[in-house]
């Protein structure tokens, strides 16, 4: 079991030396602060979409602040390959997402923020093949205000490996977290790189 914990810790994004996450404040406190500074009030209204209070939650019965709903692999000229993250996450590992070797793709993550502002969201991913780590990355997603519609984060484009030795199955562990190391969602999925699209 200790071995599993070690592997999971390997997924946690590295901290930036000297960076301290901001203290957590509720939306009402942020909105009411500096009320006498007109330019700051306008800036906050732009940032928060004119909110004076949190909008109605998209999922009122769900107490979570961040709800990750979908991951999509985006390849120009092809329909997005979507992975539903609202169901049985254990079943995802058994279902392979197939991409063509050498294709250029991005990952798009859909998520809701409800009730309060969240700061320092991060998406981390560790890719292994036959038990050996072949890639590890961390993406700063940013800070978001609550809204009823989903937010969307798109990673930079990357090329899938190509060539006979790179074809095959890759196991991926993904984590959506923040500066305070709150785990909003952790899931595993499988990517299969093939010579041609299916």
C-alpha cells in the first residue's frame, strides 16, 4: 500500500519556490473590500461578471466548489474524443481512447465552479507505459469565479508519439487540484496510440 501512496504523490504538482497561496476569502468579502476605490470596484465587476454574490449553484445538492465533468481530446478536423467524468471513474481505465500516432492534439477540461471563487487550479497528469513513467506534466489552470455555466481549460497542443515502438497502450493518471492541494477529482484513463484512426 505504501507503494501506491508513493505513486500518487508523484502526481502532485511541484510547488513554485517562494510562492504562498493567497488566504481563502469568501466572495462577499472580496466584493465588499475596497468599496471606496472606483477603479478597483470596476475591475472586480469585470472579473466577477458583475456579481455581488455567488450565482445559484449549477448543482445545488452537491457541496463541492469545483465539479469536473468532462475531458476531451481535441484534434483539428476530427470530432472531439470525450470522456465523461461524472460516472463510474473506475470503468474509465478499461475503456481505451484511441488516437493516431503523430497527431497533434489538445486536452480540454470542462468544470463548474460554484458558491465561491477558487484560486490556483491545476491539472496534473502522469503517463506510464508498461509500468514505467514516460511523461509527467502540470498545467496551471488559473482562478475562477462561480457561474452556472461550465468553465473550460485547454492545454497547449502536443504531438502524439509516432513510430512502431511508440504504438500501444498508455496508462494515465489525472488530477484536478489547487494551490491548497484540495483534490477536486482524480481519475485514471487509458490512451491507445495506433497507426490509423479507428
